[in-house]
């Protein structure tokens, strides 16, 4: 599924500058759609740069969104590499697709952490919920809107607890555990309860 959308080229260039790891996606069309997805979600949620996205309460002050995404992506690749060294048969994963899934897993964060929207949701949670949608659902919407593979939308939707209601793909299973470990390690390192 993809629909018509326009991407702000300045925002798109900023995404690449914020996350050079996107350049590791060899498939040019896939790489371009990853950039489009991030540019679209930023613009739709009133951000010009990834660094403007507020982080999670408390933990966000220790790590920016681009640094979190880059670290998680590298951790996913590292885990796959270690598993492949240990196994008789390597895991059957497409590296470009795995990169796209990891880089896009938090596509919905600009929506969930949009300050204006959060204020509205906080004031009237009985009307729209709080938040109205978690970043997982919005991220899947953005991924499908720009025409990313369903595997990327699946990673967006299922890398968090919401994924317990479906059978996660192998790549998303790895991503789920790595993303969770990232935040647990950060909590432990900075002694945050």
C-alpha cells in the first residue's frame, strides 16, 4: 500500500545527516523509501530534524533519537553476526531489509512525542486516549504510506509489547529484544528506576 505523499527534501537531507547508517542500505530504492518515511513522519509532526524529537520521559535526556536508532541498528547487526558465528547454518536474513527494519522501528515517535498533540491528549484522554496511538501503530502507517515492505511495517508495529499478539518475524524478534535491552542497559547505567 502506498499513497501520494510529498517529502520535504531539506528534511530528508537532514535525516541522512543525522543517521549516516542509512547509507549502509545497498538497495537504492529501499534506502530512498527509508529516508522518505523519516522525512514524512517528521514533517507531519512539526519537526524539521530528528534531534528535535523529545525522548522518552527521564531516559530521553541521556540519548537522542538518532543515537538510539543507530545504536539499536548496530546492536541488531552485531547480534546477527554473533549468532551466525555460533550456528551451523547462518540465520536467513536479508541485511538491507534488516537495516531498514531497525532504522525505521521508531518511525512513529515523532507522532507519539509531538508536544502539541500530547498536550491535547493529556487534557482530554477520555476523548482521544493518551496517547491516541502508540508510536508502533503510527510507524506502521508511515511505512506503508511510503511503500516500504510489509516487513518494515511489521517491525514498526511489533518491536514493542504490542507485538506479543502476533508471531514476530525473525528480524523483528531480534529487534524487539535488542531495543528492550538498550533501554534496560541505559536504566542500569544511569541508575534510573
